[in-house]
């Protein structure tokens, strides 16, 4: 079904990252490339065509850390426009929990130079942690994430005829 979307306007990157906290530590990675090289940041990457945000996050964290995770909610969204090519870069950050075996933790050799659990108490004092990473980890500690409405997701998929649908709402109960 042609929805009439102007595909020539779809000039953006869609990325995801995951804040994984356990026992007073957060899982962070250092990339081997790009402007964030040699800085600690949350694991994540680009969403591939045909993936939902959650699916992209699960895949990216598995690729970078070899851990199986389950997203538990959205912590924040960052949007920017790149100077060099004018592309819009949208990055959604999830809170996530490890669902598989922690002993499987292993860095992706092609992209990740280091992988470590970093103490939350020391995070703000470190010069090698990106400011955005520090901010979003602090948000994860202090605020409940937006949670997924699974009941509405199923209704929308059936009504509209979609392969995937995810909708998140602010949790006002806590």
C-alpha cells in the first residue's frame, strides 16, 4: 500500500543505545573509530532497515558485548543535524536488563577497543566518559523510563496491518 511518503526526504540516521546497570555499575564500551574513540560510552549503534528500535538495540548490544538483553523503557532521545552532509541523526536511549548469562560478556573485536563495568560512584569524576553518557546514566539512576504499551502495540498491528509497532508512554505511577 502506497502511503505517499516522500522517500526523497528520508535522510537520517536512526541509532539506539542501552544503559545497563547492575550492582552499582554500568556497562560501557570504547569504540575504535569516530569522534568518540577512546571515550567510554553506552553500547549501541544504528537501526537496520526492517528493525524496530527495540530489535536494533537487542542486536547491537549482542554484537558489541555478546550479551542478551531486554529493553525495559526509553530514557531519552537525542537529535542533531550534521554539518558536513545535513543528515539528521536521531538516537534513542533505552534502559535494558541482561537476560542471558553474564559470563558471555565479550567485546566485538572489529569495533570495540574496551568493554567494562564502571562504578556509578566514580562516573562523574572521570574525564574519559562522554558528557552525554554521563547525563543519560544519571537519568537512568534517578528517573523511571517511558514504558512500552504492549496491549496497544498488538491492537495497532492488527488494525493497521503492520509487521512491527512499538509505542511508549511516560510512567506517571512512580
